[in-house]
C-alpha cells in the first residue's frame, strides 16, 4: 500500500530537501544560448553612449519648431551634417538645425529630431520645417537603454538569443553560467528491449529511455543512459550505485510499484533515505523520491505517459532547484470540448490538442490509457484537474500548459 503525498506537498518537499549544487563556469557568447545564468549581470557603461537619432532628419531645439505649419514653416539655418559612425563635433545653437541619419549622433544643444518627410531643403543653406516636434521626440538619449549599475539579466535566467544581444551591447564576451548537471537514466524490466530490436512474445520496446533523454537534453542537462537492467535486484543495485557515483541525479524508469519484482523502492531506500513513495496523481501514483547524500534518486512509473508527466511536473522542477534555474512554464486558457469525469482524491492530468473555433481557444482531450505512447504523440499541451474536483463540464475553462516541441 502506498501512503501518497499531494502534488503540492511533493513540490514543497523538493524545495525543502534539495539545494542548488551546480557551480559556475565562464563561456563565450556563442556558447551561452540556452544556458542558465549563474549571477546577475549589471552594465558598466551607458548604452547608447551618445544621444542618438531614431529617424533620418534634422536635429533641432524643439522650441524652435513650435507653431510651424505647411503654410508657415520654421526656417532654420543648416549648421552642419553628422555622418553615420562619427561623433557630432559641434554644438547646435538656438534657431539652427543639423542633418542626422537614423542611428546617428545628435549634437549637443539639440533635444529632438524632425523627420525628413516634414522638411524642405531650400538650397540656400536653410531648411524649412512644416511640423513641430516635442522635446525628446525621435531621439534616444545617452543611457536611456542601459546605464552603469543597471541589472539587465537576473541569476537563474535561461539565456535566449535576445539576451545574447543585450550582453553583446554592454561588451560582455564571457558569461558566467551554471555548469550542466549530469543525470543518469536507468530502464528496468524483463519485458524491455532496445528500440532497434524487434520485440518477442511478451516484450515491448524501451520507450522511456529515449523519451527521457530527449526531455532532459532539451532542458539543458547531460544524460548518461545505463541501458536496460533486468528485474534482478543485485544487478539493479550495482547499476544504481554506479550511476550515483557518476551523476548529479538518477532516474529509474520502471519497478516503482509494489509488486514482488518492483525493487526500486528498496534500492533507493538502501542508498540513503526514502522521502516518499506515491503521489496523489493520475497517471503516476507509484512515483518514488529518495536521496543518496545530496543527490536525488527518482523512481518513475514504467508506463510512458505516466513517466512523461511525472518528469514534466516534478523532475524538471527538481532539476531546476539543483541548477538554481528559474523554470518557465507557458500556459493558455482554453475551454474543454467535452465533459470529463475525474478520479476523486487524485489530481488528474489530461493530454490535449488546441483548436481555435469562432475566435475561441478549445482544448480537445486526447483519450488513452497510461501505457499508450500515442496519447502523447498527438498532444500540444496538458491540463490538470484538481484532486478535490470530481469532473468538469463541457465548456469549462482550464489552464493548458503548452508542450509543443518539448
């Protein structure tokens, strides 16, 4: 019999029992994409480092354009021209203008830029301006984007391509990132064969190992696959010991139930401490979590759908905790296309497709048993029915976690 914990209790236990363990290492900008930032990044200079035009036109003092129209333009002497990539080596005096390109430096004394579309070059050294501008219009001032001491990226962020651009803008060519964790994956079961082999009578291909490797790899950790281990406790114990010595965390797929041959719980407990055996969730009830020193050991259900959801809902938050990573979850609100009954007392997870009909987003539940991997193959997301809810009517709103591509 399993004495289960609620999903909320499991997540709280992860926060309580495990601390960030990953150390930092410097990498180049080109290698930083998708890595976890190990410390806050603050600017040491202004970006931009000069007042800059956002349009092609003429730098002016805004007050010199007030009240001008097509019929009565403001006529200002052209004091000079600023070339792209060069500084403005002169100061603009009252009732003067200067030609500036998009991205070019704006000379001191100017506080705005008039778009070239609202000007006319009379050819005699003067420029006619037919539309007034407000102070600061069409300009970026020095330090508007970044100034010394401003934190632009926070520790724990997974670096994106736009983050790499921001780091380049402030001159950071080396970035401190969290070293990648190494996670061991062990599949157990007499019935399993490698995916490339044809199953014999009573055998099935190992689905969980490649699925878990793909999920964990996409999450930014290194994976060591220890192969398929038959249901022989001594051999499985030896494999787990090896994995613990080589990895930061270990996942055992299969053998997590309470049958005679389901040895995962006994082995995990023998390695250190057993934190729980069982979660009030469907699918995935017989999940195990233990510790070997500070290293987590997770016993996953053998059924692929259950293993997938337990990894999504609990293993990835656990790895985020070890990495000091801020986990990003993307959800959308949708209405369910059909009524769903729920198993009272256990949170219930449903795969779904997303469809837009008449301007509304709908979640289409994908029916299937926990052992059928095709239930996952067509899914674009999932939603959870709370354990205290006995079901949802057609049209009820749910929060769908989007998993397309993950």
